[in-house]
């Protein structure tokens, strides 16, 4: 490749100004290495803006889908709990027994969340936080890092998980003109 460059420039030109050639060659090589991998982000390059816009749209779409799945699990739990409480009232189930039934139901829905949505939630949450950086997530609690041993608490936080994804997705830049 260097040989082709020297042929196009003409060897005589390089012989007359070898220092200038080395300076310009070094600067070109340095720019070729530093710009794509250096401190500049893809947001500053016009060529990457459409790709970045598509990724932002995809992340927002995924966050809406996953948030909807999580809310669906929570809604199913709340609906089933409401129906169960009506039955318990009808048959006068004691409070102590109700609590154990609620806890077992919460465990069941916690396991549904673990199987169906938790991995997607965790992956997307971490991707959104990575893209936004510390400045973009200021003031937000990292719910994905909270460890819930009690399924009642985890099921109670399902809507918070969904809300967190939506809030993080809203903080993404909306288009290339805002960069």
C-alpha cells in the first residue's frame, strides 16, 4: 500500500521533501487510527447518524415491548389476587391463611417474571444505561441491581421495572439533529 502511495505522489516529490512526507503520512495514519477508536463518539459523525437513529428507535421499541410484558404479568397477578380475595371473603378464609396464599401466588408470578421477562429486562436496562452513561441516568435508582428475596416485594416492583425501562428509553436522544 505504501508503494502505491509513493507511486502516485512520485518518488521525486518524496525525495525533495522527505520530512514533509513523513509528517503528513504520520498525521494521516494517526487520524486513521485515532478517529474511529478514539474519544469521539459516533454521534459526531454524520455518516453514523442514521444508524444511531435506527438503534435508538429499536431500543425504544424493545423497551415498550418488554415494559408491556412486565405490566401484563403484574396485571394478571393483580386480577387473580382480586378474584381470589372475593372467594376468600365468600368462604371466610382466615387472615393467616390468606397471607400464605398471597405469598404463594406472588412466588408463582415472580417465577413467571423470572422465566419470561427478567433476562430481557436486565439486558435492555444495562444497554440503555451504558448508552446514556452516568450523566444520562442521574437521579434514577438501579432497580435491576436490587436483590429481592421476597417474591411479594419483587411482584410489587414489576411496574417499577417497566417504568424504569420507559424512562431510560425517553432519555435517549430522539434524532441526529439533537446531537
